[in-house]
C-alpha cells in the first residue's frame, strides 16, 4: 500500500504549524471577482452565481512547475451561502463539471460563499487529520469575504483556491488553499474513469491531508484499509499535485472496497521479489494511474526543494526495460513491474505503440470493473496476477 521507496525524499521531522489565518474547518481566503450585474427577477431574493476554481500546478518529469499554474474547475463540490451575521446556511448547491454554481438567497443580507472539499456523487471528503471540528476531523473549506445582497441586483461571485506559491520568493509561503481541491479532483478523475462506462455507487471515501503529513507522522501516502493519507510536507515530499500517486492510492481503495485485496503491504521498488499479492496490488495501482491519466503514462512523484525534483519516475508504456537487477531475473509474477505492464497493456489502445505490434488488446474501464467485481472478488485462490 506504500509508494515506491526508490529515492524517496526524507522529510524534515520538525512539525509544520499551520497559519493562524486558517478556519477551524479549513482555509479562509478572499474571493476574486464579485460585484453585481443583471437585474434580479424578484425584490425578495437575488441570484448569486459564479465559478469556483483551484490552482493546478503541473507535475512534470522535472518536478512541479510553479511557472505554469492553471486554474481548473472545482467540480461537483458542495457550495453554501452563509449568513455572515448568524453563521446559518441560507442555501446549498453543488458546482457542475465546469465549476459553476448558482442559487437564490434573500436580499438585504450579508453573505459569505463557502466551498467545501466534499462531493456527493461519489461521496469524497478531504479532511485535516490534525484538526478536529466537533467530533470529527475538519473538512477543508474555501470562503469568500462578506458581501451584501441588494434587492433587484444579482451577484457574480467567483472564487479561486490559491496554490500558496509566492512568485517573488519562488517559495510556498501562503496557505495552500488549492491542495485539498487538487486531491479531490484527482480522486474524481479516478471515479469518473469507471463511471463513464458503468453506473456505480462507490463507497464513501475520506482522504486526510495536512501540511504536517510527513514521513514521521504518516510514513508515506497510503491507503490504511479505511482512509487515504496524503503527504503534505513542502520541500521534502508533498503529493497534492502528484496525480499518479493519488490515483495509485485511490486504486487501493477501489480494490479493497469494490473488489478484493489481500495485499500484506510493505515497502517495494523496482526489481524486488514480492509476495504475489503485493506485486498484484502495487502493479494494479501503478497501471490504474496511467489508465486514468491516459495518455500520460509516466508515473511521477515530485519532491525535494520546492518540489523541483522527481524522486520516482517510470513509464508504464515501456514495460520492463531491464531483465535483471543485481544479477537476479526480475520479470515474473513476483514483480510489480511485470504486473503493471500486463494490466496497462490490457487497456491501452492497440495502435498506441508501433513497437508493440503484438499488443492487440484494448479493454475499457467497464470491462476492468467487471473483472474486479466478479473474477477477482469471487476467486477461490489468492488475489494475484494468476
């Protein structure tokens, strides 16, 4: 269930304390955009609408590229209009796949727009495993500043979750508001990979992320058997933008909750002779990351100073480039590399690689889902490549 241990960056053991600008339930930021526009259809209510986005930092083969940040939609997340005076919820809605939201709220109110790191279909929540809110760990939220609703005037209120990157210093200095929403979006991509072909009611998923999630506090990004834990240790190893890593761990959730997993976990890397259950589980996670993020088949795990290096990187489409490691034959049922190559080749288009004229298979995610929920789940043998 752990990430590969090859050249993993060692985390600073000192705890990273959060800024006092955080809410108990997440981050506070000021919305970008605002102001009125069209005439409201009623003097009693006004329409508040807008688009919610987050900063996506590209994960490249040379690490994260903070010079190429893109605003991506925060999709299908819970959005609330909050009475700024009483704190009560005036209206709830969910954003669409473009990040757009809209609802009617009373006129003559002081209102804040709150965006939660939470989706409903499927149910995914990104929570802070270092901060309690009542009886549970707090959800991350993004919240606008207060604005007034005026009878007869609709309001446009756009919000963007910032990466926390300071272009002047070239460092992460500000609250990393975008991180939970980037993780949420990667999990949604994985779920949508299957939902495109088949209607599924996924079991609810909780993902824990915090800036203090490092090799001391959580070990590495992992599926615990109950929840996902994602690293957040800046300048050492933080995974909020490492899409392949997050989808890999989501794959463990999938096989555990939807299919069947018998992996005993533990460390693993290229050339290891693994328990065949571990080889299958880790090979599956790697292969799924390339399937979901196709055509990006290069698994990348950034880290180091300013996340400017790649500690683990390999191309799922290249299969096994080395037959041996330290004189030991490394291709077989005991190898996650072999498993990931077989599983990915079941998916990738037959015309994807001219050098693999023998690869004529091209299965969609519906077929893969059927295999995991039938043959894999119901087999009388152990869950391996066989």
